[in-house]
C-alpha cells in the first residue's frame, strides 16, 4: 500500500505560478528553477512583462516549451514617470527604480485575476510583491518565497514578512527553509549557426570576433571584467578601474556599461575611458559595450580571473567554471557576498579606502596580479579549481530541486486544509 501511495505521489503533475522581480539577476535564477521543475514534468506559468519575456525566450529549450508557459502582463505606466520600453532595472538609472516598483505593484489586479482563473497548486514569488501573499491566502493557494540571495544575507535582512522589523527572539528566525541548490548554468552552448534567424547570426559573428581574440592569449592569462546589469560605477571609479587594468599589464576582456543616467553613446567606449587608454592597451585589451556571452568567455582556457561585482549568479557562473575571483562589490548583497568569499579564501577583494570607500588603480592592479599570476594567489586559484566540482555539479543540485518538488507535492493545494 505504501508503495502504491508513493507511485501515485510521483505521478502528480503540479501547476506552479512563478513571479520574479523585474531585474535580470532575479528573472534568470527564477527561470532556471522553473526549467528544473518543468523537466520533472510540472506545468509552470512564468509571469512577467512582454520585454522581459522576450529577453528570456532564447534561454528556454524547445523540449520544455510544453511545460513552461510564459504569461505576459503589460507593465502599467505610473504617472508617465517610466521611459518607454523600461521594464527592468537594466533599463533605468538607480533613482528611477522606485517608479519601477510602483508599476510592479500595479500588477496586483491582473495577477489576482489570473490566479482566480488558473487555480494553480503553488505560487513561487520574489521579495518585491508584498501584496501577493494576502491574495494567495484569500484564494487558498499555498505560496513560497524564493530568495536568490545567500543564507547569510537572508539571515542579515530577514524574510519579507519581517521587513522593517527587528527580530529579537529565536522564534522570529524560524521558517521552514528548503534549499534548491545553486541552480548552476548549463554548459556553454555550441556557437549558433550562421543560418539561424532571430538575430542569432549577429551573435555568432560577435562570438567569432571575441573567440578569435581570446585564442591569441596565453592560457590562464586573461582577466574577464563584468560588473552585472545594475552595479554601475561612477566616472571616477571607472577611470581608476581602467588605469588599474592598464597598470596590471595583464590582458583583459571588459564588458563595460555606461554610468547610470549617462547620456553618452553606449557604443563608444572612448568617451568613458581615460585619454589614450585604448591606444595604450591595444592588443591586450578588449572593451565590449554590447552583448557578450559570459559563460563562453569564462569557460575559455585563456581566462584566468574574473573581476566581478559579487552578484550571486555571477559568482555561481564563475566558480562553476573554475575561474578565480577578484571581488569588487558595489550595491545590495554584494558586500556581504564578497566578505564571505574573502574570509573563505575563495576570492580577493579589491582594497578600498576606509574613509571614503574609494579604490585606486594601484589596488586594482595589485589584486589582479595577485589572483592571476603571483605565487601568493595560488590559494585562490586552487580554491576555484576545487569548487568547480561543487558549483558545477548539476546532479548534486538536481537532487535539491527534487527534494523541493517532493515538498510541493506533499503540501500542494488539494492537501491543505
């Protein structure tokens, strides 16, 4: 009888609604979790706005399309304060993000209507929709908060239900917590065919140009520099970073984003970089202000270090490919991530002034050379090689998702009182 019940439990196909915040650093991990659950046969309704769904569409394997449905809600305009086509944090300077949150809050009505008609078994939601749990409770739909942050950062800020409150007793720190693993990215895909449509031929040509440059560099010599989609630097910081890259004398591939609110031409790096920088680093420096295939680059044999803003998804990608880390935290959870990685000798943080928080070209160059080429940096290089077996172990992380899926089955809507 027990075996029969277990077989019936395994056959349960859940309908799960997934609703992330409007930032690529949230959309992508939520999509990865959705893909893992869809692979196990569950039906996923992934809810976001039209432009964000278009950004994610190429990341959905064709074999999952029947289980993974993209549900589009137009983003409401808030007092005409959002620019056209601004649907994610990458589209806005930092001071306009509150308007994006207001627009996101205005999705409560379409979300409520969708939940009433689709009657899902579960809702998986992000930190931002404070209004969603009450709606789910009213409709009798169980919900779970999926945090893309580390356990240490969650312990620091607390769950959304405790936002703005001080937790003073042990009881306030208890929620059931279910690990879903690191959701490591799949191996870099093969280069797209030149014959493909939907703009893939342009990406193919760009990758061929990047690959040709990387192939000319020595093994393990290149520093890959990418600070994510939100962590933009001031002009002063950007200049010091550039001069530090120059002073390090290491080859580098830099995915450069213009400072928040800048009106400069985003395809022209010379207006952002120090005078003569590109000429002085010609041949050993590659500056990219457009699309760059991060996984392919990090996995290239010539890359020996990853200068990262310490966003957790970037850390996972870097360590899953065994790439040593140079740490430059900027906003949000990044400082705590950086300090933990440095404490565990997994990465080296670029030193900042304790008074004003600024870093210098000298501290940039020193950190880069330490991690990539100096003898004392072998600790970081060895740690990255070791952790590749942990961060890149897809079977291990699939087991976490499997346990999570079993929990969702056991406590699904039909079994709750």
